[in-house]
C-alpha cells in the first residue's frame, strides 16, 4: 500500500482504516475508509513493511530509509514511538482534532505533550489515557513549568531511552512539637547557638544538632531553622527574626528566601526538613517524627528551584537516580518569584520525578 505526504500528514487510501486504524490504532479515519497518519506513524508502518512507500510532494517514492532521513519526521520521536509500540501500547500523536475523546483532547492541549499513550488493551477509540509523553534528547533543555502529569521520554546519544514520570504531588506529614516561647539564641556568622535550651526543641521538634552528642547543653541551629523559630516566637534573638533573615541573605543571597519559604511550608504541613547536603539536595524530610530516638527513614529529597528553572535531562536523571539509590523520592519545590499574600496559595509547586518502566 502506498501513501502520500501532504503538509504534516500522510494520507493513505481505501482500506487503510480497516487495515491500520481498526486493527492497530494507527492514524485518524477520514471519509471513504481513508486514513490520515502522522509522519511518525507512517515511518513506523514503513519500518514494519506495512507501507511500501510514501510519495513526497515532488512525486518521489520514499522507503523507510529515505523517509526517516527526510525533514518530515524526527528520528528522536520515531525511536520513542517504536519503543512504546514494541512494549505493546497503542499511541497517537498529540493532535486535538484527531479525537472526540475529552480525555485525549485535554491531554493534547498541553504543548509539552508529543504522544498520548493508551492503557494496554485500549486505543484511540476509547476515552482513556495512560500516559502523556513528551520527547526530548539528552541535550535539550526542559522547562520546569512544562513538567507535571507528563512522562518525559529522554533519548540519549546512544539511542537508549529513559522514561521519567513527573507529577504534582501533595506533601504532608504528622510531625509536631509543643515548643516553649522566648528561648534565648546567639546569632553567629552562619548559624545560631542555643545555650541550655529546652529539651523539646531538639528531642521532639528535631530542630538543630547538639554541639556534643553526649548531651544537649548546646544546640546548633541552621539559619533556616533559626529564622523559622524566631518568626514563630520560639526564639528571642537580638534584632528579632529579621536579623536572622538578613544574615541568611548575606550568606547565600536571594536563594535563602526561596529556601526559607519552602522550609516554612514543610514545617506547616507536618514534615521535618533537615539538610540534604549529603545527597546534593536542599532538604531531606521526615513525615512522622515524635522523637529523635525513633526517627525512622527520611522519605523525600527536596531541591528548591525558581519556577522558571530549566532542567538539563542529564541532571534530572542524575537527581532521580541518586534519590532512588538511597530509597527516597525526588521532589522539586518550584517557587514563584514573589511571596504570596495570606489569601493566596503558598506559591510553591511540588513536582515529583521518578523513573518509569512503561
């Protein structure tokens, strides 16, 4: 069977619908049993030998080799399409006018989506979507704002594929502590010391770190912990909470304000954030802390980024691999440029990224 390339579609004639769409979910049916195919679908059918050739605008008949080498189809998109077909999925290109399904139309309205993948046993004739897939090479930049409810299919330089599931998630825990007020603190160059502090600050709240593991006579607080506790009225610091915040800004610039906003939200939501430095992150978090004697395992690694951040797929894969290796989930806290008012949302988008095997 031959087909003709016209603009960004490949048109196949009579019996194409029955042969390709009805049986295997390729393309978009049109009148008279004909079918419109996306170039990547036509490339796959050429690869399989189900199409003999695609005729170009100049009348030249292109086989698989010639078609894949043409400007009509991306080899990166073809590799992902072929892999998902090999895994037993039916999938369609992200074209809103090719489906009456509300689920499909909603998915393809997102410009980051390249393919809509249907659940196994389903196809474009059903109103169900398993994955929304965006295709990138390892060298392409990825906007943080494009992620969430998207599977990122990354093709590396050796044509190996990595699938990264990105989704928005809620973060919450049950950690809480009954802390005293007005505890005196001494602000140093990049931390704060508590001399003879109430035991609850470290033992129950898991704030800070003892100077000596043998007792809690002196507790060292990070500037983030100190700023939060000062704003909560737990600490009494010379110059007030703003003195701690200004010290934090002097140490790490505007990044301190972003990290403090995230730290505050995590505490408000019942999580205990501690430094994630050893894991290359801003925080590791504990969801259910009652006592430092029974901490359990931290569940999340959190990196704080500006909402306009652009990822390198290579760095994204590295973060996810590291988190998986230490049995944690990688979450990116994407922060708006301005601090929201009390009546607005907290201005933080929580983005979870994990490895996926479709």
